[in-house]
């Protein structure tokens, strides 16, 4: 999910690309543990859905499993006492729930196919807190256990009231974004998987900050909607039929995915394009057709970059959805082969909100969609990786210093925005990046997960080199796609690849890096503290000559100076760092420092004075909180001050002119 508020503070709107009509039946790319067949009908007037579901679930562990656990995500919107509503206060990403806009889901029937009735055995549980009123997770106990490598087939009937959209799912007017909408089984983690010391269900409640975690499988879903509605969904459209009651039914199939979402509205205009083997379908709200080219261009940029950088996109399609005004809460979201992007009417080219959100949400096809990390517990592996990916694609596609904003004389790159978001947090030590999403009690989830991760991943890249970093990302993706990695698994890949290229240059492993920046809360701040030049005039005064004293005659024939550069570590984080010293004869000297001590002095003797010096001249340490104190100069140059003063006055002038319009 794109954290819209932490980037610009503007309300974004959104995009969708749907699918080509062709049947796919391919070799399995995943274990296909959880496989769903769902038939659902939408009552567009009452804003309700009715569904029948068949789940075929495989026990891929060595355990005998007598208990099953399930998510009922829509109950997060049931009342003010759900964990989600208590944590969020009825607001998400700056948007509030409308009065009376509650939503819920009821399981009306549940049984083992041809056997045990389970509806009466449903028991709501709250594994993450003591909120007995939360109804987003339930469990059932089975008479007969599911044995290792066996499957169980379950049948459900359910009905749901969709909430008014303010957090991902629901409706506004006749726009529907239907996500996290059906009874969904949790993930059973056997001993040794991620952090499990013994077999356990990983089935968290719906929290305000977190998103989702599920096993891969095949989804066959048919949706019945009013016949004038345009539909977009995960997977590929197989066939479509008009019914005699003014509705139509569409059949979709999605293979090797861990989620299924769909959208429906009579107000979509459909555009289609392609990139190599991928068919791109864009569903745009009427009136925003002027943004279509930007959607396609940014989607193709993301497809091409990931294909070259990380690995092949395995699906034949991509759908991008543009939510209605009033339904912005559904925007900036990701589902397999289906994303919601961002646009608004008349948005100028230099405000690249459309591009940012489209590229970010497509990135989740990899960091969430294909590499199935647990965002409840380790959001940095999803949102953080994706934010790092976004900065690379945006800056390389649209310009290093102007990729995010290039408007009215002001420009700023995406990476610059991420660093600024982290550096200007009131308390950048508020929490570690590695934390469960609901443990950010004092705040900081967005900045620590999105901004800080993007910044320290870029710092890692610039420390070890982009070629090595790219090999790390390709190796991690290739090793863990369609699986569920942990933070330890990524760090193991980092250690393996860095050692392969550098041996012990950075120590026995890179754990020291992650101990500080992932698991710790300390800040990084290096300072160029002082520059001094002292003329070496020789000895002045009296010198001993045997038993007598004489005035010194030790004078250098040419002027000689001693230059001293002092660098300080103000923060607690310790990273290797470079120092660049420039002398009046034009000569530069570069020094390396391990950054461990509180301060370090570099001393030079020669005929030329040191004029300026800079810590981290290549800006490798993007994580450094205060880059302003990284350099000092004995030269007087006011050009930079005037540059920013003129820019500030230019913006003030434009702001006054803009305000006068209204």
C-alpha cells in the first residue's frame, strides 16, 4: 500500500488495469496450498454481497492439524469496538468513515464437504490483543485431523454488507472496490518456517497499520453484477454471460496468487495497451481520460525495470483501477494483477502523483505478490522494499532530482522526499523498523516502514555498490518467490553475496548494519566539525646551545602550513565513511574512516592551505539525519544562499497569486 500522507499530503486518486480474455492453465508456480471457488452476487442498491465458497486446503506440514483458523476482514468495519476501529479511530490515511457506514460479514453455513457441520463450532478469537469484541478471526476444531500432505474441502455460504469506503474496501455511490471480502484461511507455519518453533497458525486480526498474509493457490471466481457495470478483477476473464434479470455474470481465474479482489462501476472508461507479454487494462473514471498516457507510461516503466532488475513478471495481465471521487480510500492499494493508482482531473505533468502511485503499487506485485512476506509482522520486507524500488524507478525514469516534483520552479526527487520524511520526523528514534505493525503505539509506522527502509536500503546499496546490491535483490527474489521469507532470510542473502564479492572487508557478515538500522532505534549523524590552517614558521624564541641560549634562526624558506580537519560522530550509528579535503592548489585528498570513534582528525603539512572539506562526499550515507553539517568551507560563497532565497520568494509569489484566484 502506498502511504499517501507521508509523501505529499495531497489526496490521491487512483487507477486500474484489467485483463485480457483468455484462459490460462499452466504448470504450478507455487505449492497451491489454499484454492478457492467462489460465486458471488452484488446487490448494487443495498450494497450487499452474497457468496458461496469452496475451499480446498492442503496440509503441507508434517503435523496432524485439528484446528483451522480464518480471517473475516470485513468485520473490522462492524462497529466501534473492533480492533481496527479502536486503533484507527475511524480514520485511515487522512480519510474518515462516514456516519453509519458500517460493514460486516456473516458466515451462514460452513461444513466439511460431505461431512462435518462446522458453523455451530465457529469461535471468534483475538490472538493479538485482549479485545473480546473483535470478530476478524475465528477458529473451528475438527473431529478428524487433516493429516500431512492431505487436503480438506470446506463449503461456505456467506453474506456481507460493504462499508462506505475509507480504508481500502467498500463502496461510494455506484463505485465498488471489493477486497478482503470472503472467509479466508490463515497460514499454517510448521516448525522451522520463519520464526515458528513449533507448528502454529499465523492468523492475525485486522489492524489499522497492517495489511495481509496468505498462502498461494488458484482462484475461480464468478461475479454477478448489474449489466451496465464494468468489472475489473484479479486474474483473467474467462467468459461473460448476460442474465434475464438485468444482470450479467463474469467468470475469472487466477493462478498462483494469494488474494482475489474486484471492482465494479458503471462509470469506468476502458483503455487497453500492452508491454511485451503483459496485457494492460486501465479503468478510468469519466473525466480523467487526460491521465491515461501517464498511467500506461508509468506502468510500462515499472514492468520493464523489474523485469530487468529483479526477475520476470509471471502473469499475462495487469489491471489498474481509478476510484471515484469520494472513494479515494480505495486508492493506492495492491492486489495480485490488480492495483489502484492515483490521478485527478487536470493534474499537471510536473506533479507526478499518478506515476508515483502506479509505480509503487505495481512494485507490490513483487514485494507482497510474488515474495509473500508477512506484512502484519515484518512490513519493511513489503512496504519498505517497495519504497526503495519506487525511488530507483522514479529517479531513473523521470530524473534524479526532479522525479517526484518538477513544477513552478521547484523540483525534488523521490529519494530526496523519502530521506526528508525520515529526517524531519519529530522523533526519528520513535521505534525500530523491525516491529509488528500494531506495536507502533506511539506512532512512526509509516516513516519507519516506508521512508527509513528506503533510506537505509539505499545506504546499503551505496556502501557495497549497486552491482552487488542488484545481485542480492535478484537472488532473494529468485530464492523466495511464491514462498514466505523472514527478515533473517533476506539478511542471509545479503551476507552470502557481500562475502562472495568482498570477503571480510565489511566484517564476517553485515549483521552490524541491520542491528543498527533495522533492529535498533539509534540515529546516524556525522559532522565536519572544523578546518584549521596554521603557518609553520619554525621555532620562535630561545633555543639551547650547549650551556647557553640563543634566539632561534629556524625559518622555512617557503611558506608551509599544517592543516587539521576534524570529523565527529554525533549519532550512535557507526558506519564506514569517506572524507574529502580540498586544498588551495586544486588538489583533493580522499580519506577513509571506519566511523567508530567519536571523532577523528586528519593532519596535512605542505605549502597549500585546506580550503574546504566534506564528510560523505558521494552521499553514500543517505541515512545521515543532518546533511547540512557535512561540510565546511573557508571560502566565502553566497551563491547557494541566494539560490534558495530566490526559489523561496518565487514560491511565495506563486502562492499569493494562486490564493487570489479563490
